[in-house]
């Protein structure tokens, strides 16, 4: 049983609450505290609550409501919920109940692993409350300004939880003032999301309503993702595009598949905030819009007319069924819908395009129409008159006459004697009733094989550029045959020249190393320190592909420093800290180790060097 639990301060991060409990308990280490609260063997406070339900069961009844609300009011879980599909939500619930899960992988996109602080908030909290705590609204990894004062945030190189004396040791983020207005808008949007219960389905349906009303969804329900992203990036400065890795949409086509996909929304959640502002001006306007999006049904709900002049139901609404399908034959016509109708009385079939309904394509004339054609020919009617009677051109009648002449031996008057053969032949081989898909398939197969023979050692991309229409059609409609003939895909991304990228990042790493030393930053320059200073795209490439960047790896190795090097480099700063914290203390190696923990880890040789430097520093102070 947990006999007491601290009340959360306004906007306090849950990790800070657990730390305050630890300070007020009699436990010697955090591991013992976590064992008491959650019955776990962890040695650190996780980014998000794990086994929280165990804590709820352990606290007295009067505190349970308050403790139950902490995951919602004192973490960023409400921000995560609109971007989590059912599988990830289940993972979150299981983690709350103490089951093992990869919650850390899920939360790292939303919450900073290192606690961040605002110097002004530290002063205000200490004056009003009497102690310092971490604010949850400071913990967004992609924002660097305080939500109250709009001043840069910072972190402590050696501590997670601070007191008032640690304020001067904060390392502030380098934040361009030009981004303040953008972050101010983001913080308002985040505040809107945090205060509302929004599910992933609600968010997606809202996007569909807005995109549909702005003409960014086709009749077949496909979102024009390229147009949307291109328009967004055109309105963003280049440094923001690289900062948030939106340039990956330009470099990798598969990123468009992740957009508006439930499974991948948590991976790209930043871009949805940009899209809300791009489409509606703010998240609040986006979520409160009253758009109602619907698609007009092509040709209505019927019934539809029969267009066969030879049928007794001609021009009457006798067709009750319709078959609709998207026209994917041309990538520029994604919004077109093909409507296929067949009269149940005469089997006359025709197609109408939703974009150009005045254009009608006859796909099958039916037996009644062919019998009428034969009767008119036997009666000696002209091609023009027969065409007017049957609703077709004289060219169509001429083509049918050739078929009939071939069967009757050139004597049209004998057509009635060969009626069954003529009907069978016309319905089978009439150019308007032949399956268009088979014609296209045969045409594109021949074209594709021709290019393969001409370029036997070409790559997939070279073949696609040579014959784009055939490549696209076969990949969609004849995939099995197409995949068998395609050459093997080239491993890796041939568009990226890693030798050039290696040189660029190497130069940047050297600049960062020189800058850190010139600024004399009060932290050990490690591999992580250097990588964190790179731009987001460069950082991603170093983390994922360092084996392809040998010059960058060598430059990083040359610029990192050991504890001994750090101790010598930052000795003046360490002595100033010692003077400020303990002005009565004599400058010595022991007092330095007491107040600056890093100096407890240095070697004996470095201790001798530092003792000599301390003596010189003391002599300089005494000098007039």
C-alpha cells in the first residue's frame, strides 16, 4: 500500500511527480521507489507510465481519482491518441496493465527522452510554489520554445530533475527567432488536441471532408496526395522542410503510401499539424469546420433508358442495374467512372463516361439489333437509312456488311438463310464488342517485349522511361506476366550518391566540433552530442547508414573527447561554478569533485595537470 502521493502541479510532467514522491519517501534509490509504486524492477522513470493500474490499486481510495487522471492530464498521451490505430492503442492499454511492450518506440516521436526546462518557468515556480518541476508542455521533441514565455528551452547535461541552483547550468537550444510565430501557432493547435477527445477515425474523416470540399479527392475516393504535399511544401521555407524531413516525400515515393494510412499516422504526425494549418489556418478551425463532403452518383440512381432503336423498350427506362468502375487506363483520368448498362429485353449494352456523358460506346448490339440489321439489308435499304434506323454511322453498317458478305458469299439477299451464323459472328467479332482489355494487353505486351529486346541489360527505371504507358498498364492489369519478364530490382537507392553525401556531412561534423570547442560548452563532446547538432536529414542518414559514410565516421571519432579532455577544457567554467555555489570553500581537487561530478572520473595524470591549473588560477586571483 502507498500511504501518500503528491498532488500534481499545473501542467506538471508525470515523471516529475514520481520524482517528487521519491524525494519525500525514505527510499535510497529510484529503483526501490519504482518497486513500491509499480512493482517493477526498473532503474529509471519511463517516458510514459507503465504498470500504472498497479499504482491505482495501491493508493488510498481518496486519491484514486486524482492518480487515475494523471496519464491524461500530466502526460502527452492525449496528443498521441488521434494518431494511434487499434493495434497501437491495444499496446498502450497492455503497457498500462504491466505487460511488456514496445511503448518506448511508440512514444519517442511524441515525447522528449530528456526533460527540458524554461529558465523563466523555473524562477516563477520557485517563487510561487517553492520548488522546481518539469512541465509536460515543454516536452515536445519538435518544439524548442516555452509555451508561456516563448523563450528557448534548455536541458541539463548531467541531471534530469533540477533544483533552483541548477538553472545557470542549462544548455539552451539554438532557436531562430523567425520560428517563434510558427511554434506559437503549433502550441495553440496542440492545446486544442489535448483538450478534446479525438480518435484516429474522427481525425481522418475530418481530413476527408476538408480535402473533398477543396477538390483534392477523385470520384473513386483517391486523395491527390502529390498535389496536396507539393502545395504544402511550396509554402514552407527550405530549412523547415529539412528540419521536419518533409523532403523525404520528394526523395522516396513510398512516403506517399504512409500519408493518411492509419498504421503510419504516428510516424508522420508532424505533417498533419502542418496540413491542418495549410488547409484551414489552425487545428481549431480544422476540427470545427462544418464541411459536408459527398460524391454525386454518376448518372444517378436509375432506372436508365435502352438506346437500341430495334428494341420494344427503346427510350424507355427499362434498365435497373448498372455496373460502375474506375477508369485507370490513363493516370490523368483517375476521377473518371465508366458506367456499363445492359438492356434486359434485347441485351444491347453500352458504356457512358461520367465526365463526358454525351459520348456513348456500344459494347454489344444484342440479337434483336442484328436481326433488324439483316431484315433492312434484305429489303434493300441504303447504308445511310439503315444507320439512321439503328442509331449508328454508315461506317459501322459498312463493317457489318463485310462480315455478312463473307458468310453469304457476297449475296446479301441470302442473309436470312444464314441468320444464326451472322448473329453469332457479329456478336463475337464486332469491333465494338471485343474486350478492350485484351486488345490493350496484347498491344502493350508486344511493345514491352520489343523494348526488352532492344535494351536487354536495362534497369526497371530505364524500361519505364522508354515505355511509360505500357509499363503502367501492365503493372496494374497484367502483373503476374509482367513481373516474370522484369529485370531484378537494383538494391539500394541509385539516386543517392553516398560519396558526395559523406563529404558534405564530414565538413559539417568538423564545423560542429570546432564550434563546440570555441564556445567551450560545458558538457562532454560525445558522438551523440555531435550527431544531435546535425540537420534532421543528415542526422537520420548518419544513424541509419554510418557504414556508408567512412569519412563522416572518422570525423566524428576525431571530434569526440574523453572525460579527461573535457575536465581540462572546461576547468575555468567548473571553477566559476564552484566559486558561485560555495564561495567559502577553498579551491582544491576535493572541493571540485564534490560540486562537479565529472571530475570524480578523471585519471591520476589529469588530476596532476588540473592541480597545477588550479594553483595558477589561485595565484592569478591573488595578483593585484
